[in-house]
C-alpha cells in the first residue's frame, strides 16, 4: 500500500486530468426546517421550513466531485423539458472546467429527489422520476456525442442510477468505443443483471449491489473476494472495488490477494453521495497515472471525508492532504508498541502467512546508514520490527552525553518510515529478551558484524530462523555527526 506522501503526490497531479462522465443526472433538493409539533390530521411531524437548497445529484454529483478535485470533465446526460431540467443546466453551467452535453427529452421528467431534513436528520425523501429507456432518437444522439468525446479523455466514468440513460445498447457502445481508444471504463453499477457491463475495466458496487449481482452472500472479506472474482471472470473485468460501509473498501483484482482498506471516517453524519465521491476520486487518480491500490486508497480517504459532511457534498484536494497528514500521524503513533503488543502483533502477522524480521540499534541521529539498513531489512521480510535502546540503556552504552534525542523522539522518527512496521523501546543493554519474546524469522544486522557476534543469532537459528548481514552506506555514524556539529574532526 502506498505511503501518505505518494498519495499527496497523486493529489497534486489531479488538476487537469480529463474525464468523460456519462450517466443519470438528478436534481437533489434539500428542504431544511424544524419540527415542533405533530400534525392534527395524522400522526406525522410538521416541518416548519427555514430554507431550501438545490444541487446536482446522481451522475451530476460525480461531476461535482471531479471538478472539486481539479479534473476537466465532459458530461453527457439527459434532462426533461421542465423547470428542474433548467435548474440542472444552470448548475452544470456554473461548474468550472465542465463541457456539458445535456440532451433534452420532452417526453420524460428530470429526476428530482427531495429530502426533508430537521435537526440534522432526514424525515422523508420524495422522488419524481422515470426509469424508462430513452427513445431511439435521444439514444442515438447520446451515442454520437460519446463517440466524439471518448477520443479526448483520459478515462471514462459511467454513473448508472437506472434512470434510462445507460440502457444496454448505449452502455455496450460506450465500453466498446472506450476500449478501442485504449481508455479505462469505470462503472458504478445498478441492478442484478450486469451483463451490459461486460468488457468494462472496473466496477465500484457497494456490498448489497455485489451480493445481488453475484447471487451470493458477501458477509466477509473472503466472500466478497470470491463473488468479485466470479464476476470479474464472467464479465471480463480488470478489477472490482467494493465499498463496505463501516468496514471500508475491498479492491479485488483478477489474481493476488484482495486489498482491504479500513474505513477512514472519523465521524459519519451523512452517507448520501459517498459512492459518487469514491468513484470520482478513484477515476481521477487513475487518470493521473496512479496504480490501482493507490487510487483505491485515495478513494477510501475521500469517501471517509465526505461522510463527515451533511448532504451530497464534495471533497477538495486540501482536505485530502490534511487527512493524509492526520492518518500518517495516527499510523506513526500506532507503530510504537510495547514488547507484549509486538508479540501479539507478530502472532497475527504469522497467521496471515507473513515473515517477521527484526533489527535493532540506538538510532540517535537518523542517517543514510540507518536508512539503508532498515530498507534492506524490510526488503528481506514481510514485516519489520525495530528494537530501539531506551535513554537509560543508551547512557550506559554511549556515555552520559547520549542520546542526543530522547527515546520518544527517536521512536517517532523511526515509526514514520515506510520500511518500519513496529518500534519497541527496550531497557536492557541488548535486545535478547525482546528477540525471544517476538521470535522473528529473520534477524538483520549490518555487515560490520559477524554472525557469531550478533545478539540473538543462536536463538533465532534454533527456531528455524535466519540471520542476514547487510552491506551499509560507509562513512556514516551518529558519533561522527556529533563530532562535526561540535567542530571536532
């Protein structure tokens, strides 16, 4: 999984990516007010309306999120010849960087979803819509627009809300045109029959949608992976990104282990439109040349932010960056473990078939020699625990003027490195007791040691583990850095 800085780099590349979005646009109306009494006509609350707000929903919300991330969008959809249709056109026209292709069908109403909200809670939602397929003329016009737009985009997003725009013929033609042009096609699917999505790149269902399409329960990660793989094979997809609500997301490819992403939301106020935010961030990241796991991680972060807002909201790049910094700090703190916690963690890793490595040191002033040791140690195993001498231990070993940095600072710096999966501070002069407690499969030290001089080597070898000596960057040491700082040669 990608480090937070690499995600920040992807966010910086989002402005200017070109996305073709096709789907069912809606007008989301929010009527806000207060409930102070029950109606005398029926046992229902009476809402005293304070204000109303209208915004783009459905595929329009995907476009709003793409624009908020800095993408340029060609948007293809259909509205009715009515007041709501005119509102949609006005709202789309106000979005920067959007080239709209909104066809008007006088025979169908613009989809409207009206939500009545009081005290932060939805009381009622009223829908005005038609799910009938487009008439032949409108469908042909849409297909013609799409054929032209595909050539100029980086990626294609189909936002299917089952309101008629993405009927089977249109969906198949979009997929064929995009694939012929070498463009990936991402689809937010609907319904139980996904045959019309055959040949797309990636589908982004939620868990109930995946269960419905697969005809199987998807109660855990293994079931999600099995159902997704079945559909990937049948529909000739590259991957499925399944949103799992409070459990986060699961990215399942054709082969390999699924990428399970825990939910990143700190508080959940409103899940409306979270799927739109997720597919927008996912598509924009892929258009910016992120790999699938990194794009999925960015989508997960974006969705975690948007559910903390009220209504069909959007996420901006600066919000994502702030969240990445927060998650990095939390992740760093979570890596600093007691010996008992490290032993429990390594046991869990082994149950997953992961090889645990161990190295140790003072790590007073982190320098290239340390970085090389840790990088090479992590490359030789699946998870790396670093034992670090406590302040008292360092004073006994190095003298009363050491360490330069206290153990809290040294542990925080170590834990911030992507090559380090856990840091344990030990108070003894050697890490032998810690090694015996976590029982690593791999013990790593610098090549300035010989195996017979490595503390814990005999013990690790006794339970079938290996000792590895790695070459280090020459000419680097904390003692030398301290000497230079004090003016000594």
